[in-house]
């Protein structure tokens, strides 16, 4: 009988230490910690269900139980924690991250700063060096949110940040 994981039946497993097992499935995978190992976890790194998916959560296991992992894995784990779980990183290390040191913190700060601005959510077409874009307030992609269309110079649009393009003095396309 195979082990059931949040990502489906396990196809393979690797035991790193007692109570620390990595599972892979047909589509995903991650670590599972026994109750004993869960209790050994620092509160700010602990996932309540004991499962730590392979994309980002894995870093918490590697940091908490670093004696079972390679130094390069530990370095990658700290980088992942810093980028994706900046609050946990700050609590765990006591270091407050500055702008540019955490992808997720930078994203949160960007959307907080621009919560009342129109942010492009899609680009429809480009012609005559202009891009026809759709924007929503704060960049919130909701079904009920109001949308506006703007024409943006293609050169300006090509310099957008990784989090989105903020509408400033672009011309709104009038509704017909």
C-alpha cells in the first residue's frame, strides 16, 4: 500500500532521518515530518499539517534539520526562505530584509504602494508602437472588479517591473 500525500499517492520516498521523509508523486511532492519532528520545529517554520511541498516549503525542513542536509542545500534553503517566506525568515534570523533582498516582500510592498493605482493585468495587442492594455485597481484580478483599457507606449511597457505596469499618464481608451 502506498503512502497518501496531499499531492496524491507516493511513487517514491527518501528517508533523510527518522521522521523526515521526502515523497514524490506523479505530479508533485515534498517532505513529511512525524509528530515528534513536528514538535522539534521552530514555531515560525512549522506547517500545521506536517507536510512541506517541494517548491518552497522544503526550505523550512532543511533549515530546521540542517544536520541531515548538504551545505549547498542549506544555502539554497535560506535563499528560498528569504524570497518566499520573508516574515518567517525575519523572525527566525532576527534580520529585517531591505528592499531587493526578498522577492515576496518586494511584491507585497509594490502592491501596497500601488493599491489605489491602475495596474496592468493583461496586454491585448500592440500596433503603432502602442500597447493596448487592461488594468484593474491595485492589480487585483477579481471577476467583479472594474477594468479600464489604456494605450501605453510600447517602449514604456517593455520597461515594466516584474510585478506589473502602473498606469500613470497613459491615455484611457474611451468605451464605445
